[in-house]
C-alpha cells in the first residue's frame, strides 16, 4: 500500500514548525524510543499518514479525525509513537 500524501494545508489545528520536515518523514514504523510532539506540525502530519497507511484508511475526513484525537484526546501520560499507536488502535476499535 502507498502512503497517502496529505499536506500541511490538510491539518485543521494550530502547530509549531520548529522540527524539520525530513526529520519526521524519515521515521518508519512506530518506534518505542521516539516521542511524538503533538504541537509540532510535521510530526503530527507524518505520524497520522503512517498510522492511516498501517490501518488502511485513506480519506481526508479520517485524517482530520485522527489529528483531532491527537490534539484533544490523547492522554498526557503516553508519548512514544508505539504507545500512541496502541492508544489509537484501542480508541478506534471502540468506535467501530
């Protein structure tokens, strides 16, 4: 499956842009040793695209819903890409 190509303009929340795009676009999988900063635009953009690719979703609506979950509902005690993926898996399973 090819990763969806969403862009900065598809994000609906406000972000900081202190982290370079290539630092985020080169991450593969969902590492336990890398924290996701949900205030950084490129980090959120590439995490959501990787996550959607992993679960097989491709719509802009799904992209925005997952983005909103990260910005408004993510528990403060989870930080790594792995932990956040696990939390999203559980949260989305309850919805469907």
